[in-house]
């Protein structure tokens, strides 16, 4: 297993990071975490960060790639219940139970730190603690969204909803005609286990969408989406309430000159924004009259 370790995060390495990753690293740097032995680690797809019931092997920030959180059901089937994205804190930042395993869905890069030093700094640095709690709330909100989709959507809708999600959280290229090309780096099997369906059903659904002129399959893992709004409508989801795209709220707030971490509260008060607020709104939709579609 090839692992690249650097004694510190260099400006050149940080320049290629997602802005959200740099924001978290800024909080880390402000806590004088440079003494924590920062190392850049490159790890292959399939590498296990945490076995079920065990402590995580690394603590740090996911710089590139995707990590899947999974459980093996009693009948032997695998269920993916979460997906860590670039900029997410991973490992022993917070006390969490180990009832799931976590492994690399793609090749990944992790900026890792000494967990013992982190825990001490976490208690002494309010800015670092606030940033980690914000990121943890986002991960929790995404997990709630995934669970809502499993309970409220049928298999076809879940597959289409994944494509909408991919356009928001995975590499995409906008096209002059309003379409976009999305790259899905995770495997079809992971896609199936995230949406509680099968690879065969995904292939059949993608073929149907292509016949309708909504998507075009290009090279492996790349899809041209001709009408993202139409896909969201087919999936029965509201893009404006989709907490999978946690960056959208921050970007809109920054464009308006507002603090993305602050939201309006009832009575004219102001308070911290948590993506879980949107997740709660999504979960409330479960009380709506159910739609009946063949599975």
C-alpha cells in the first residue's frame, strides 16, 4: 500500500484543495495545530479507515476522494449509510460509536494529525471546535437526507436522485447549452448499495433516461445531464431543499454579503445555520400523502 507522508502541509499542496477544506485547515492552523505532526497520506480504494467496533486508524481531513460508511445486514447484504466528501473531518475528532465500518470508495488523500494533540486543542480552541461541530452537523444532515430518500422514494427515484446529488457533490462540467457533464468516481456497486437497489436496476434506469433524452452515458463513470431540473422532478425531490449540496447555502450567503454560518431566526433574532435544519424539513415531508409507484 503506497502512502505519501509529508512533515507539513505545503502552500503548493494547499493551493489545490477545495475552498471548504482550506476553511477547515485555517481553523486548524489557528489552533496552532502545526505541532500535531501533519502528514499527507495517499491511500488506495478499498483501504479501511475503521473496522466495525474498532477505533479509526487515522484522524484528519479528507482532502480528495470519497469514504463510504457501511454496515453488513443480517442477511449478508451491504448497506452504505453515508458518504464522506472532500473537506470532511474524519476519524477521532468527536466521540462516536463504531457500529459501522468506513473504507475508501475511491483513491483518497487525507491530511492526518496526531489525535491526542487534537483532543487537547479541541478543548482550548473555540474556533476549531465550532468548525468541527459545523462540519459534523453537515455530515449528519447528509445522512438524514440519505435515510429520507430510502424511505420516501422508490428504487427508480433513488437512482435518479443519486444523479442529482452527484451533480452537486462530485466533479461536474457546465456546458454552454445549459447541460452538464458529471463524473461519478464511485463504483456502480457502491451506487447500488447507497440507493438500496441493484446494479442491474441502475443500468436499466440509465437506459430509460437515455431513451427519454435526459442523459447520455459517455466514458465510464461520466454522464451528460441535459436537464437537471427534469431529473429532480422525476426523482420527486426539491433541489432547493437538498442538503446534499451543503456548499450552495454558503455560496449564496457569500454572494449576498452575509455570514454563511448565520441564519435568521423567528422574532428577528440571528443564530447559527445548521444543515440539519434543512434535513428536518425534508424529513417532515414523510408526513405527506404517499405516492404509489411500482418498485
